[in-house]
C-alpha cells in the first residue's frame, strides 16, 4: 500500500481520471535493521523460554533456603 505525499510546487492534477491528488510513493523495503530487530526479538523470546524452563526445575520457588540467618 502506498502513502499519499503531496509535492511542493506541483500542479494539482485534474479529477477527470478519478484519482486522488498527490504523488504516490512506494513504501520502503525492509533493510538490515529490520532483520536485526527480528533477530533480537527472537533472542529475547528464546531467553524467556529458557528462563521458564530453568525456573520449572525449581518449582518456580525464588526463596533462598540454603542460607540460614544466624543471630550474632
């Protein structure tokens, strides 16, 4: 889908053709930065999945039981 962009100093086209006024510009193609964002998103999702799997080993318990508080 293209966006409508008005051109400065250009004549307004007639409406006899039934089109909208303006210049139609193609949307930009994906570049390397979009690919890198996709890779980063995949890495974050994979890391969250691995975290859930590791926490599942411990029953999602986050309390520290190996260290005992000793009164002094």
